[in-house]
């Protein structure tokens, strides 16, 4: 198990360790690490994992991410409901107390990363990394020290108060300092990690943020070049350009519900080589099908190194449509609001894989309940900004109370 840098994390981690050993299980305490380091140990040693973290959420929040041996996810429908039932019942006394041992696994993690990434293929690019005062520094420094990269760091000191900006890079406001630094020094790439460093967001050499769909497309095309016919999982709020590009590259696109447990399960079922979510989670079969912001970063660096093209050139090539971005809507009754929207668009094609997806030949939207917050999340895509704005306004008018 590991933990992030939030001020409440040491106390919660200590309590979790106490509970685990009192139930007779042994604990390998990794200390303060990025979530993907726990996934690495879980996969390599085939042991269950836990991380005390609230990821990208505000500093006063906290929680626990869990996985089964082999970094297999634990979520709704894959074990979290069992945890809920167990937590509500008194625990039976264990026949023995578990043990606690500590280990520094960073060197092993870095060696694992470079068993996947060919460091000799990487050019001396200029990269800016915004750690957001989260856990990114625990992996950025040891990984980048092995590369011929000119690294400029922003907010790499872990600080659970997140004093410079919230650790949520999906919000463009939290990318402002990264964008400014990339433009001012003429960097080739900018990277922002979230609080526990399992997600990465990117800006190109002109300071323009890339969507998760654009990044998924770039990495998928690159991976399929060496895995022709491979399957690539994408969630249903990714751009239509993602499955189109996967097919054009000779791969097989696989559509999934939103969320890491669904994505990882779909990858396991289909034998996919890669998976990408619009939210900045990128999953690699070679990393036990777990998400890794670092592997996504190094994949883009390898792409830039191999093509010799600028990221802004590639960005324009893989972004043919216009999107609203994720719009959060607070409503009194999420289910009733979904049904009202479905009724209003009854003449269009609809599916219920995750919330409600309504589509036409040239545009679509998805409206779904958040997995982590009491909100409906709206995503709209279309051929031009006016059509996107108009469709988004229409949906919002139906659900806002």
C-alpha cells in the first residue's frame, strides 16, 4: 500500500495498516508514492494493493483506491459492493496478527518503465512538467534522470495543501502556468499530472491543450504500428475520431463505459494493447492494464522523437471535430432528468451503455451520472462550434432546475 501527500493521508494510512494487520494480513508499506507505483508492485508481485488518495479532488477530501492481485481493479460491479457490505459488519478476530514491512520500490518501478520504453529512441526534447504539488515528483525525477530530456519542472514539491493550483488538470484554469512556461521557453511538450499522478494532460508547443481523445489517437496509432490488428479500448465520451483513427491504422476499436474498472475489464476481456479515456487516463497492457501518466508521457515523447514533427502539427491532424468539453450539471433528480432528455430526443438514435448517448450522422452527446460526484456530466461533439454550443444549450435547458 501507498499514500499521497495530503495532510490527512499519513493518519488514514496508519489506520488502514492497523486494520489490515489486525485481520491477519501482511502489509508492504511503500510510503508516499504515485498510484501507478502501487499498480506496478501489485502487478509484478501479484499482491492486492491500496492507495490512500483522493486523486484530483480538493485537499480536504481523501479516500482509498483498491486493486486485487495483478492490479485488477476493484469498483462497482467488481468488488466494491462487497467491501461496502463487509465494512458494515463487525470483523471476526484473526488467528494471527499480520506484519508490516517497508520497502523502497522506485528503482524497480523505473526499471519496469524502461523495460517498456526504449530510452535510446528518445531525442533531446524540451519538456515542461507541472506536478501540481502532488505525487508526480516521486516518479518524474528518477525516470527523467535517465533520459536526454531538458526538463523544466513546475510545482514538483509534494504539498498536500496544493498551494499553487488544484491538482485537477482537466480544468483549463489549472493549466495556465504550464501553458505560459511552454510558450515562454519554446518547449516541445508540456505535461500536467493530477494529485496522485496516474493521469496526465498535455499541451503542445504552441501552448494548446490536447484533449484526451487526441492523445488516445496519437498513442493508439503509434502502438498499432507495431501491433497490427490489435484492439484498443476507448470510452464512449471519446471523440468519434478515436475509433475512426484506430480502424484506419488497422486496429479494432472497442467501446467501453467510463471509468477505470470498466476500461481495465474490457481490456482483459478483449486482449487490448492499449486503452484511453477522455479524462486523461491511459492504460497499457504492458503495465498490467493499469493507467500510467508516465507511460503516456513517454509515449508522446517517443512519437515526437520518431516523427521529427511538432506536437502542434500532430494535434491538428487528430482533432477533426469540435467538442464542448465536459459540462457538469447539478440537478435535483438525475434519473428523472435523463428520462426527460431521452424523451425530448426520441427521434434520434440512443443507447444506454453509460447514461444516455444520443447521436446523429454529424453530431452526438452523452449525458451520464458522475461515478464520483452528485452531478450529471454532459459531453457534446459536432462539426463546428455553433452546432456544439446549440446542442449543449438545448440539453442544459432540459435538465437545469
